[in-house]
């Protein structure tokens, strides 16, 4: 057949008109190509981000006035709980690994695919099944326990959809495990000739660390959810103090997963930043091995600090002290990364392209988020700040200011590779600035609110707090615009954007040596790697400036 | 592709050792060793598990990678159980609440505050 | 010994997936993946063992009494006591592990008939285990030891003893679920090996099935002393 021997034209890679609709649909839904699965994930995840964003809008709208006048407390509880669960389990945890990680890891290490392509597709279907249960819960009354499902509220008192949401999270966990397992085996076994561990892009190192957490942490959450469901259905006392159980045991098991889960969300963000900063500074990363091993250190130490969520529970003072100390230790590898990124930019030839603006935004916001984490890791300070808006602001600076900035930045950076089209650079820069400004306005006032004593999860508050809440809500509307902009111009670029060359940024890395978008088997010939990652120098050719109406 | 083929004799030897250990753990359970009964029971269990993992599951002959994976899982389980138990060991004397005490009355709660 | 040489892919094997260069690489990936999966299983059961450790640490006397009551119920003949049934079951499971290990050996050496029979023997032993386990559950049901409103325990604090039996049922129940899944895997392996799918060059599914089966055995090796044997001595 001639269709086999002739290379397929680039722009027909994702949609081949001549084969008709049903083969096209089949080519997506039954694909085992990691690139297509990454794109499938991208649709699913951005959909959940939109839902979580709508719920956030509900929260901020209610908090404009001190009284609970838009929704009552019951509804408010459901809104913020759903916002948390959707954003954490259905957006942040799968966001970067399942989309960009899926798409890029085989490309970056010169493999034809992930080690287990069918498992990869299966994990997407499992994720969709979990998403179905989550949506089912939302549309049948939601859930109001807070995203942490603390007992005895979730087991005894709540009369909302704890069980269906528990099922959703249980199932979503398997998807996460399968992705992590696939990545680890791929990175160990599928590297191209010459791609030694210390020649791998740091993106891959960070994803390796992330996968480690996914594989070792998620099963504990699964068991915890099983115990929670049994307790809720049969009232048998495993977490019920009146029946001899200990609710704090639930918190132990829950946070053993959920604290490392913070690093599942954050490490892939760091992965992207390492790529963006080197490329747009045209310099080698400063201290490659330190950045690589700090990812692993974060993954390991991240498992030993979970008790810092429980300083105000019946956890013993001794355990609190130990957890507090290790929490300070875990700040060190994060700081190493920040220092090394900053040092990488020093004397670099810096291009302020949209992805770089997002990366710089990440640096600023992550520093604030990380340093405020130290306040919370100190046991005495935490008694004052626990469950206040200070905590809310802190983890939004990490999750939104860190992970989300990196995700959008990475999406811009690899958009030409994924779609074969250039987006509008000027609008990209505008959106990065709008997001940065809106984010700070939305969340910085919350640090002050928390310090003044405003507790989280309340729909009404004293009038003296109103000014901060109004600022925060105003900031979040700007933030919403910042997120809506890329949706518009990225989608428009699919139709109107200029064709992307294979390496528009002049970046190093194997993914840029193949066409945009890459062919099904990624490389025509298995690449052989002969040099270290990020072998940039300032004399490298500049950035591809697309001509035309953009 | 070549695997190390373990001779049949090894499998039967290991199986015999496992049966012996089983008899030992049941027998020892009838003796009162005080706090050491747990230690002995768990040591025998670990010995059995190690025999199964090393020989039946071929880890002794597997790649270094597989050995590291198996050890890592065990280490992580150790992280989880040791830090959790450390909390319970260090808790003060009024925990756990005595089994007969119901929820606090309002007056008691006020007094505590 | 096959050389890892990507320049000359072994195209001839029908078992080599397109994205691997050699069967060796494919086998290594499967083996590593299986062990990572087993690592997740360790953490899954591990969470349960943590709960056990915590409550046993907090209520040692009750756990002693409850385990004694589980293993040696007061008025039952010796052959219906759980300590006897549990020991028999452990033996059954160890034998099934042996047959499974021998099955992998048979696959390795290309003895197809022996492979089929050993896999079938493993399945029979697994079924016997589940049967005895079911009998034990039934006896516990008759003795009102199922946690819930009908749970009766008079030798020690009822609620604390209920925690023990709760962990017992979740632990052994989850183990039994894994056994059922294992039986399904074995049935698939029997079916495939009868068709002659496995050769000394490629028998990865048999080996992976074996790893899973042995792992389930290892879990039982820990469940057995922790639940059946902690209250036997006076």
C-alpha cells in the first residue's frame, strides 16, 4: 500500500479527513499512542478545571459581602468542598503528568512509546470513570465534608454524597498509580542509546520523583477510603471514638497520602520550570545534579512530614515536634531548586517569551508560597494560623501560583510541538501578566485575613474583613480573564496559527529534533544521545518569530 | 532471553523450610514469651516472607532494579508505621479515653475550656 | 544470550511489541512493572497493618482476648477451631505457592503438559483455601463475631474487640478478594498454556502470574500470626 510508505502530511496527523468520522473517532478512543492519550487527558483535565473554576467563582461571589446572602452555609459547604475535590483529584494531580508528561517523556528519552501503552489508555478510561462518579456526586447534591473527608463528620454526620465521591477518588487513584508505574518503567527501560541518567532532561527526573509518590502513596489513600466507606455504611467504629476508634488515625492515613500528593502536584511544575528557564536563558542549568537529586529528596522527605497537618489534633507533642523538624528539612531541596533556577538566569541571554513570563511568575509565587509554608511548619505559629485563610493563601500560592502557572507555561512552550501551530505571542504575554496580577490580588489579601483570624470554610464573616474579601474577589475575576484568554487564542491558533517549525524556540532536547507534531513512532530513526542536557550557549539561534497577522 | 533456572531441588528445600517455620510459629504461639511473642512471631513471618520472595519470586536472581523496588516498598511501609506508632506511643495519659466515658456533657466541656 | 542491540531488532518473535527493541527489554519492563504493582499492594495492605498496629498498641489486652476467642472458641470441637483451620489453610497456601513455582519452572523448561497440570493444581488449592476461609467466616457468623449491631463479645470490652474482628474481616476479606482475582489470572494462564502460547523463550505472563500468587501468599504469612496466634498462650 502506498499510504504506508509515503509519510503522512503533518497537518493530517490528528485528523485524517479521507477516512471519515468513525475511523477518526476510533483512532482516538482506541489509540495506544502516548501523544494522543496525552491530548485525551488534556481535554478531560481542562474540563474539570473549568468546573472547579466555576465553583471557585461561587465561593468568591458569596464572600463579597459579610452576610451569607447569596447561598446559605449548607450550600456554601458543598461549593467549597466540590471546588477542592475537583481541583485536587481531577485537575492538579493528573494535570501535568498525564498531559505533558504523557506526551513528552517518551519523546524526551528517545523512546517510541511508554513501556505499557495499553495500560496508559486504560488509565485514561479509569480516570473518565472516576470523573463520571465525581460529576454524578456534584449533580446529586454534592458533598460538604471539606476535601479532607475528616471523620467523624464524613462518617457520622454528613448526609451528602460521601460514598459516590469516595468511589470517584478511589478509582481516580488507580489511574494515577498506573500512570506513575508506566513512567517509572519507561524511564528505567526505554531510554535511547546514550541517554544516561545524567543526560536526561530534568523534566524527566522530576516526573520520576512524582511517579514514585504516585506509586507508593496512592494505595494508602485507597485503603483509607475503603475504611471510611465501611465505617460510614456499617457504623463499626474504626474511626469512631465512641466505639473505641480514633478519628486521628484517619488523619494519619489520609495525610500519609495527601501530603506527598502536594508534591505530586508541585514536582511536575518544577519539571516544566527547569525546561523553560534554561531554554529562554540560553544557558545550561546551574547545578544539574543538585536539581535532579533535590526532586528525589522532595519525594522522599515529602513522605515524612504528614503530621504537620495535625498539630492541633490529639497528635502527641513529641510527634508534632518530629514532624515540624522534618518539615523544615523538606524546604531545603525546594530552596536548592529556586537558587539554581535563579543562578541559571544569571548572565543568561533572556528572552521574555510567554512561557518564560509564566516561569518567572512561578518563581515569584512559589517563593512566597514556600516561605509561608515555613510559618505553618512551626508548631506554635501553626496553632494561631491553623485552618485560617493564611493556610488557604499558602496552598493556593503553591498549587495555583506554582503548578498552574507551570502548567499553562508548559502548555504554551510545547503547544507548537503538540499541535504543529504557533499561538499568538503577544496575547500569550498579556495573559501571563494578567494571570500574575490577578493571582496576587486574589490571594495576597488572604494572608492578611488569616493572620487577623478569619477561619477558612465560612460563608459569613465580621464586617472589618470585607475590604480584604472584596479585593480577593476582584483579583479572582481578573484571574478568570487571565485563564479565559489562553483558551481563546490557543484554540484559534489551531485554525489560524502559522505552521510551527520543528524547533521554534531553538531549544535542546530530543522532542525538538522530530517534526511538529511528531510522527506516530516519534522518531524516524532511534536517536543516539552524545551530549548532556541543556547544551545551550548564548550564540544559539534566536526564537522563531512567526510571520503573518499574529 | 535467558533466565536463571532454579533447580527443582531448591524449590522443595525452600518449601520444607517454610513448613518447618509454620510449625515453629504455631508451636511458639502456645508458649508465654511475654513481650517477645510478637517479636518471635513477626521474625518468623519475615523469615518466611523473605524465603518466598528470594526464591519463589526469584528476587535473588533478579536484576538490581527489582531488588531495589522490593526493598523500597518495605522501607516506605516502615516510614508509615513507625511515624504513626511513634505518635501513639508518645501520647499523654488521658488518651485513649476510658471505654465507659460517653461524649462530654456540656458542663464538662465548659470546664475544660 | 540475546544481545541488547537496538540496531538489529529481533523482528521475528511474534511476542515482541513494536515499541521494544528486544524481548529482553520487554521482559525487564514487565518484571519491573509487576514489582512496582506489588509495591502498591504492599502499601495498600500496609495501611491496614498500620491500623492493626495502632489499635493493638492501644488495646493490648482486648486484642489478646479477641484473638484467643477467634482462634479457640470455647465450645467447638478441635477440627472447627480457627487455629486448626488457619494452620491447615496456611499449609494449603504454601503448597499452592510451591505448585506455582514449579509451574513457572515447567514453563521455563518448556514442559507444556506439566505446566497445565501444575496451574490447575494451584487453582484447586486456591479454591480449597477459599472454601476453608468461607467455613471460618460462617462459624464466626454463628458465634456473633461479625462486627455490627449483632456483635457479641463478653470476655473483654465489646467495642475494642469489635475493632479486632473488624480488622480481621477486612484483612482476610481483602486477601480473599486477591485470591479470587488470582484464580481468574490462573484460569487465563491455563487457557493460554493449553493453546501452547508459552515457550521457553517467552512465558512472561506465567511468571507475572506467579509473582502475584506468591505475593498473596506473603500477605497471608503476616495475617496468620497477627490474627490467629497472638492469644494462644495462657
